[in-house]
C-alpha cells in the first residue's frame, strides 16, 4: 500500500522530461551535440507525447518536452516534417545573429516553424556566455532578442535557453523580468509540479555518443539515471568554473 502511494505521488509530481537537441542529420554527426535521424526517431517513438514548453505546461499528463538550440537548418528540413507526422510540437531556441548563416535557419524558416504551431524561443542575440558580461548587458540581450523574434513571427516569445547552459547569477530574475515564462539551463532533472515559472528548468542532453538504448534510459529517467545526473552535474559545475570554456567542452566530449 505504501509503495502504491509513493508511486502515485511520483506520477503526480512528474510533469515533463525536457530534452535538449541540436542538429539532426541523415548521415553521421560530426559535432558532439548532434545526433542521427534514427536516434531522433527513437525519441518520437518512445510513447510519451512530445510537446513544446508552453504546451507541456498546459498539459496535466507526463510528456517529453522537446527543445532544439541554435536554429540549425535541419530544424525545418528534417525535424518539422517529422513533428507534424507524429502530431508533436517542440520549442526552437533561436539566435537572431545566426539567421541566414550557412547551415542555419532563415527568417522565413523561423516563420514556417511558428505557423506550424511550434514554440519559438530565444537563445540570446549572438550566443554569448552570459557569465562574461554584466547584468545590464544580459538584460539588454534578453529584451532585444525577444523583441526581434516577436517582430518577425508576430507572436509573444515566452521561452528562453541560456547559451552553453551557463546560467549567470540572478539569471532567473533577469529572464523573468524580461518577460520569459519558461527558462532553461543545462542542469539535469525532471520538470515537476513543484517547478514554477521563476525557476531555471532542467534539461537532459542527447549527444552523438549515446546509443538508442542509452537514449531510452534518459527518456525514462529511472532512479539510477537520476542519481548519475546528480553526480554529473556536481562534477560539471566544478569544471565549468575552473576550466576555460574551450577546454571544458573538449573534456566533456571525451568523458560523456
């Protein structure tokens, strides 16, 4: 009876497992954070509804909260047709200064994603590490990137993900003051009913080194996986503050 009660409580607390993705490729990925198309299909076929941040928070049922960072061309060429096929939605975090660059979305692509029912969020103006600039610069970036995106798509922009997942001090307050409701970092975890709009929401990354079996474990987020996340986050937090950014990312790609 006690186990049943605990199980029901866990189901009530579970709101969404937020997944962070980057470029989806038909061929073999060249960058650590990119994955093959077949592995993205593993996510879509998992069974839980795949939803954007706003739709996930509106839903009272468990879901996979799917997010894409940076605005790669694959978002519209590969990802969008599949999302529509699976009746799914996702949040796309766009860097306005990347628009039109080789391999990245155009403004027409961003509008197409928005018209198809996808959530368009900000990933900062130019993908700056917010820990290296002061609060006034951070606030200006948050407000201006939001304004540009809203002008382009004609809709409110309520979602934000911090570049590199690096959250500066007072990052949550600054994002909230700028009008964002759903703000993501890179710490692992599950979004629960205890998370509110003023918190930095966790996201769980998928990378090229993960097998389909390991991806499934991330999606299911069992006890062992969550314990590993806690250990990994503590180690990463320490390394982020003692190592230069390039060294940190190189080391991460070797040990993940």
